[in-house]
């Protein structure tokens, strides 16, 4: 069973905002420029711990971590949004929460992150992003997975099939049927296998499918909304904004990685 690196987006930001956020993906971030008189900062909502963004600071924030982020235009931030999945929506870091400062005394990791944003070739940029991410996350790799991989493995094909075909009307019962499990106790069984509720998995998989479809320049946002069986473009945009923090138009303009094989 080999984990799959999935590049969600590359973001270079010098922007003013103050957001309470729970990202559905991991973030490797570098503070490339700072202004101590008007700093950016991050605050973990569960602990109240606040961290000022200093020039050269590299952090790894795990998906699902509630955080308040205050960015200012006086600072420049580079972020690689990604997941590292065993199956669609089933992440290596399932169960881990937090935003962690990465010691980078010599600046080697910061240089690798900056090089990702300087790269113009799509495949080289993807490879550079994966290399930088692996250097950053290996110290946080869980010693013991919270997932029961032996029990989960037989359902891998069903999860991939569902991830490639679901739409906004797909229900928990449809997922249970695809996996060949009884609907009566399905939520509890699914959570024990995957580490999240089936509804959460469906929303994540739907967002992934939407993101891949939006990466096709031949499709309009309206086309994608109706292809995924949303009632209208407004509800689709609201869904994407809730999952990513960005509108569909903003999301499709960010550099992304190659389309995964569970399209």
C-alpha cells in the first residue's frame, strides 16, 4: 500500500484577511517576507496558542485543525496545500491535529519551498512540491496508523470507484451499497475503517472531483455545477467556498498537480 501525494494548490499571498478556518487539506507554509510593525499571525483555536509569522518561518498544519489566520499585505506567504492519501479521502495523518513549527536553521527547506514557486514547468513544479513536502512531514509521520489498514484494504477499489462517479445527490446509503455493507450500522463501521463519518468523506470526495473538473479550462463553473448535480451555480460556489476558502474561479486559477488516477 503506497501513499499518494496530492497537490491541491500553490498559493502566494500578500493579502489582508482575518479568517477562522478549518482546512480540508494539509498546508506547508513559508513566511517569505515580514514586517514586524504589521505582522501576520496564526492562532490555534483549540489551545489559544498564537504564533507570529517571522521571515523564514516554515510551518506544517494538518488537515482538520481549527485555526485563526491573520494575514497582512505587509507580509508575503508561500503555501503548498496537499494531502497524502492511502485511498481517496483516507489520509496518512488521519487523527493528527495541529500547526507545527519546523526547525530550518540553515534555510534549506525554505529555499526548496521558494524554488517550487519559481518553477514554470508543471511536472517539475509538482515534483519539487512533493520533495519539499516529504522533507517537511517525515518528522511528523505517525509511528502507528490510527487506521486499520488490513480491514480497509478490501474496500479500496470501491472507494476509488465512488470518488470518480459521485455527485451532489450521492447519499450515505449509496456509499454503503458500493462497499457492500449493511446500511443499518454503516456510519459506525465506516468511521472505524476510515477515521471519519461517511458524510465527511462524501463531501471531501465531491470537492476533489469538483476541483479536478474545474481544472479543465473548457468547462465553465456553471458546467461543473450542473455536471455534479448541484441545484444551481450559487449552491455549488457556496460548497466550494466552504470546503476550500476560495470561490470556484479563484480555485481554478491556482497552480495544481496532475489529475489523480481516481478521476
